[in-house]
C-alpha cells in the first residue's frame, strides 16, 4: 500500500515486495520480516542498487528523496543487490 508506512513480511517461503516511488520528499517506509522466507524488496527507483533482502527477524528503514529510495537504517543482515 502506498498509504502504509509500516510493511510486515510474514511468509514461510521467499516473499517479493515491490516499492513504488514515493509521493513526498522525506516519505519513509519501515520494513520488518517476521517470516522464515527472505523478503526481497525491489523499489522502482533505488539509489543503492536494484533490491534489498531481509532475513527473518530483520528490519530496515527507507526514505524517499524525490527521485530515489535510500536505505538509511537497518537491524540485522540486509543484503543489497
């Protein structure tokens, strides 16, 4: 949902999540993954690559600068691709 700030992954197998461009500079999203399957997030525009993956019990924050999403904080092991 473009209206949601907090996105929770909770799946036993791999989970693919798309992240559309933000609508307001400074908009942020918080991701957590409760499920055993890796949660791979693919932003439409991502400054640091094409996607990032969260293992079970990991979390991170992204912020929109008007052009790209930036991964600005994480807890655990986030894998960039």
